[in-house]
């Protein structure tokens, strides 16, 4: 044991420098996540200059983000400058740059930006391709995404961003959006002037003077009407950037649109109108986070409650009618009645000498349970913080950054659970370091393999969604210098924890399992439908927010669904475990894991169904490969988390059951 202590100390000593470097990196990333520009209230005075920013171009057809300046748009005078990006933004493919769009608070104006050089063949091809793939320009003002409104079948629909261009139904000519009519909603803010007066050693006094007030304006809305306007390039080139031009209405005739053709010169202009609004700054995100389908969310929860009560009834019968009554009366019954009870209800007593026999692939089971605890803990803490409102949508990438940091530091829980379960099965701590290493590399290794394969696809497409090479090194540093050492520390703590003793002895020779008419795995796979029934409605909203560019912010519902899913997974595994023991099948370990973990199979199949029937706009093999790759990674994570819930509860159930029985 001393050798193990010294080995662990050597590992920690060698990685000390890495720890310092990575903690600095992690601190910077967390700081960026929580303190992004625009996350706090900005107050402007009349005439203050405000520059809009641009994010990556996105499309619901291809899901491949591209840089805004990959197209021949006007560039700012001082050159292109990237805004600070956190880890989550980089992984999601966000690339926020400055733009030439300049507004002056409460100054309505119509501005000329620039006129491009004659379009060459490559630029025309790229513009037409991006237009027909329905790419959107994502613009940001004071950290608010631009919003546009459209009418469809008499219903007003809101979208974030505006299209690059427009293609008529005949598809003969493509037109570019080159004139933007902005509407900025502002709320007048009044604040009392505060004077701070020192009072010696007793501290400082604050006196509020009502006689003088400082006022300002907050930006609470950012809307746009995109237009295509054909202008005379000879006239427009005589202007300079930010010169005033005459205001125009968006034309309705196609012959007045700006076509995308070779040797065509495109002039970009915009108008801005400031409108006072009663919307206050804390409520300015409400328009983006409108919860649609609230009745469907409640239906999902009620449906889950019905499943829970049904399964709870079965568990209640198992405990009170079968187990507790059986245990209480077992010694009081005569031999004839006892034999009858053993035959009818107590098949599980016959496997008392085999129920705790070590399962096959025990090392893999310990590692999967440890990684499941790590994933489950990360998901639970993240959802709780999001439901309490600590993760604002104004801080882009904050949710993903927080999840990664939590996952890294929960490596200590993964190592502890894996090694302690290994000690329970083997009765010794020998080999705990290899178990800890395996736990630290199992799921992250799968994730890195899938993401690397998808990243090659993104690199080949020159998408901003591709992970930069320097970020790969940063992720490897975070993995091997935080997660791995913490997992080893957790494993060492697992060797010091009190060992879980089995309540019964295991026989030397395994008991023969009676033949069954149908494979038991069919029942295990079928059990996953019950947890999936709890999850699938919320899964639809999550997939829609990810792949259709919507904001998902109903984390309160998601937290309730997570709690219900945990209960259903626990009940399903307990019922299935007891059913297998009753038919004298003592190989319950893996079946308890997959009884609830099989929900991941249905999640993946539902993802394929969503791709075929709901994501009809998604086109091209590259988009399908990306979708399937990310869905597979999500399904694996769900399998580890839900399987861990079922296994741990079933282990406690079996341990309690056989610790209560009295063996002659």
C-alpha cells in the first residue's frame, strides 16, 4: 500500500507544472464564460457610437457554420478583429467578429457602407451556394441577436438572423440581401446621482441626491427587415463609408432586386431607426426565450408520473407482499407451506450462493459505472444551475464550458466509484491504478475518437465548426492534467474507503441456470421503452433547439424530467433484477445495467427518425454524417448515465434482499 501511495505522489509531482498551466487556462475560460462583453447592462447617451458584431453564418440545411467574411461583405475600417471566445464558443463553431455597421444612439439615419469589386466566378458560385443552402447572417448588437419577423399562413413567425440572399420559386436567378432596415428598441433609464462621502475611520457614507438624475438608454430589442436593392455602382462608388444616402422602401418587383452575377458590383447600405419601448433590460431576452408547447411539456411530465406510479406499485408488491412477508414468516411456517412458498415465490433464495458471483468483464463494468457517475453528476449540477438562472443565454458558450469544467473535476468521483466497486468484486485493491486509468480514458477516448473523425469532415469543408489545432492541445492538457490525476486520486480514495461486504458466501461451483423459452435480453431491451417514454418529448425540444437554431431555456422542465427519469430507471432495473432472480438467473449485473441503459438505443433510433421525418431541410451526406456522429455520442453518454442509475440501485436492492434472508 505504501508503494501505491508513493506512486500516486510521483504522478502528482510530475504533473504539477501541467496543473498550474491548466488551472490558468481553466480560469481564463471560466472567466470568459461568465464575464462576456454585453452580459451586463450597458447604458448609452444620445449620440453614443455602437458597433454591431457578426457571428458565423449558419444554416439548418447543412449545419456547417462558416465565417461571415468568407463572403464578399464590407469590412470594417480598422480591419477584422475577433472577440474573446471561451471554450464553449470554440467547440460550437461560433466566431464573433467586429463589423462596419455603426449606430449612433437615438440618431435615425441611412448609411452607405461600400461597393464591392466586380464579382468573379468563385464569389458568384459561393454566394449562390450559400443562398440556396439557406444560410443566415447572425448579427449582434449589445449582445442581442438580430431578429426578423415573417408571416406564414397568417401567423407571425420570428427568426434570429436574416438570409444571405433570396431565390425565387423558378430558381432562375439568385438575389443578394444588400440593404438592411434596422429597428432598435431602447428603454430610457433614470438613475439617481450618488455621492460618496468619507467619514473617517468609521467607514464611508452614501448620500443619494434626488435633485439631480442621470439618464441613459438601454438597448432592449434589435430587429431587421432585409431587402435586395439594385443600385447604380457608378453613383455609389463616389461615396465614402458612412456617408448618408436617401431612405428607400424594400422593392416588391424582382427587376429591382440586386442579382448575383459575374462582373456585378454590389453596393451595401443600411438604415437604422430608434424606437422607445416599455421593455425593461432584465426582460429583453423574453422575446427570444418564449416557451412554445408548454402543454406538451406538462403532458410529458404527467405521462412520466403515470409510468412511475405503475412501476412503484410493482416495487411495492415486491417489497411488501413478497419479500417482507416472506422474510417475516419464513421461520414460522411448517415445512409443507415453506416448500410451497419456495416453489412459487422464492426462486431468488435458491441462487443465494451465486448472486454475488463476479460477472464477466467485471473491469469494464466498473469503469462504465464510474464514468456514468461522472456524466450523471455533470448533467445534474449543470441543469440545476441552469434552472436556477445562473447560466444566462447572453453568455454564449457558458453552458458547454461549465459542463466541461464540471466533467473534469468530477473525475475524482469516477475514480472512487470504479475502484470501490472493483474492490467489492475482487476483495482486494490490487490493480486499482489500471482501473483508474481505464476510467479516466474510456468515455473521453470515445468522445475524442468521434469528434476527431467529425473534425476531419469539418476541416475538409473549411467550416468554422472545425476545432482549431491549438484547441486540441488545450483539451488534451485539460484531460491529462486535470481529469486523469483527479481520477487517480479518486481511485486511491476508493482503496481507503470501507469495503462493501457481501451478506452471503459464494459457492465454489456455479449453479446451473434453468433453460428459458425466450432470451432474457429481449426483456432487458424492452425495459428501455419505459425510461424512453419519460424522455422522448423533451428530447424532441432539445433536438429542435440544437438542429433548428432555436434557444432552449426550459431547464426547469428538464430538471423535472431528469428527476423522473432517474426514478423510472431505478424502478425498471429493480423489477427486472427481481424477475431474473425469481427464475434462478443469478447473472443480474450486466442486465441491471442495460435494463435502464437500453434507453440509449431508443434515443439513437429516435434521433434517426427525427433526421428522416423532422429534419427534412437537412441536406447532403456531410450534414447527415455530422448529425449521426453527434447523436451517437449523445446516446453513449445517456447509456452510461442511465445504466449507472439502474445498476447502483439494483446492487443496493440485491444486497438488502440477501442481507435480510436467513440461511440455514
